[in-house]
C-alpha cells in the first residue's frame, strides 16, 4: 500500500519489528550471523515462516550461512521507514496517554511523540516528560509544523471519531486507536485498533475446564 | 490447548471476540440473522475466512440463511469461556495499570479485575475504582482466595520476570504482559505480549515515501 508491494499482508508487516528487535539483541551479544533455525528457536516461530516473510523484501540470507545480523537490521529499518525520524501526535492525556507517552519515549529512537493534545483545560499546559500538553484545537497546526505522520487516539470512546476526523483532516494517514469504538476512515488511511477487552476475551479461551 | 482442539491457531482464537462483539452489536440493532457476507462487510474481512473460523467449532450457519445472531453469540461466549466469571490479577498500578483497570471495568461483564497489586508502599492501600491496591506479597493468597485465573503484568521491565514467576507459582496459567521484555514461562502457560513499540514500528511501514 501507499506505493509498497500490495501483496504483503498485515500479519507479515507486524512480524517485521519482531525480527528487527531480535537483530538488535543479537548485535548486543556480538553475534554477526544467524540462521532462520536459530531465529525460529529464539522467537518460538517456524523457520520457514521467517524465511518466507523476509523473502518478500529481497534475498537477505545465504544457504548454509544464514542472515548477516548487521545487514538484516539495516534492511529491516529501511523497510519499516525507521531510518528516518517519525513524529507522532497523541491525543488524550489520561492515564493511558501518559503511559503510552512514557513508554514510547524510552523504547524507540526513531518514533517519537512530538505532540500531546487534550481538550481538558486542567490538562492543557501541564508538562508530561519533555512535552507540554496542547489544546486539541492546535492539532492541525502542530501536525503541519512538526511534520507529524502518525496519530495515537487515547481519548474516551465518545470523542474518538471526532479526533480521528481531525487527524485525517490535518493530513495524518496512519492511526493507532485505543478507544473501544469502530472508527470510520477513508480507504487511504491505515487504521489499527488496539482493544484490551478483545485481548482478554481471546485469552479466556485458554482457561481449562 | 488445555483440553481444547489443538489445531485451532492463535489467530483464529483472536478473531472470536471480534465476531462476538459484532453479534452483540447486531442484537442491539434487533437483527436476528446475519450472513457471512454481511459479517465480512461490517468487519472488513473475507466471508470465507469467517465461515472457516466458525466451522472449527461446529455447524453454526445455514446455507441461504446465515447465522442466528442470538445462538452464535451464546456459542461464542461458551467457546471463549465467557459464560462464567473470570477473575484477573493486575500487577503494577502505574498509569498503564490504572488505565487498564478503568478500561476493563467498563467493557466486559464476565472478565473482571479482582485484585490490584503493587510493591510501592505509597500505592498500597490506595483506592482504584472499587478495589484497594494490595501488597504484591499478598498475590498468591489472593489468587487462591478469589480463584483468579488470569494475570496482567503492567510493571516496569526489570520487575516483570519476578512478577511472572510469582503468578505462575500461584497457579495462574494465562498471562498478558505489557512490560517490554521477553518473559520465560513453562510450556503449559499461555503468555501473550502486548508491545506498543512493535505496533508503532509496524505501522511505520505504511508511511509514504
């Protein structure tokens, strides 16, 4: 999508950061090459699946040798656009918003929250980490000024669609939604929903009788 | 696993709550039957995939008629063990823990957080919703008393493995981990990791060049 190979499924894309993290771990352990078997063992995955996933993007491995850790890390960063700075707007500075803000600040060097927004006058102007919470009415201008490309919606469900519309109106095409509501977005927008209730419910499947 | 059909993959299990939620939505709209085509439209999914997923669990649909909403809802609840009360222990009452606690309290009638735990003396004894934060040293006793079956780990990464070990020691076999760390668990434990960084990194793939 958006100029990439259209055949690559969402589930493949979601596994790429897992491979990337493994390459970073291996690098820290001074391991320079890794086989798909070893990757499979470390990730509890099928090695054939790993080889197939990576083959979508090029010929990274060599028979009998495996993957060069450093090279594959660099390639995965390129594929995931993590070779550049990516600015994120986070809307909704409640407990979840603050948790997400703290979390991403420490975990990723390339993706950074560049703007925090809320509509609550009590929150606007307060400091969270290195950012000052802005009025959500400043969203469009800030998206523009700071070249923000991704949005995180962490507002209560009733406010989520309006925030979503405003993000899209401002030019954001990639949205991660934490509000428990089905958002309507145009076809060109990539929307991913994170829903803790669904997660817990699907885990309940494994409860022994 | 745990006495269920072993062939059913995690990705199928993760879609079941999505179907359940749709049945509940349809019920609220007084819709009594639904075809896989209509489900596919509403969920932006392939109808064949939906039929295949549901067929793992029985013959729920009828050709030319579709699924009876009420019946399928009841069946999905049974399959997901949501026809009974499920108690959850949440460890780590920071911003994320409070957000999760608030969130699940309002979203699910069958899954309820039955215990909140922290090691910070300043948090122990404080009220969050209807629960009082307990000392994490009371975890095993509370799991036992309240028949807790699932655990949510929302502590910082360095503390996560110990908390995980304590949950398992207390008899919890299903764990949802929010700490950005790879936890080691025995084979009989179902561990799912939720990682915001991975989520954001995979979304970065869709950034247009």
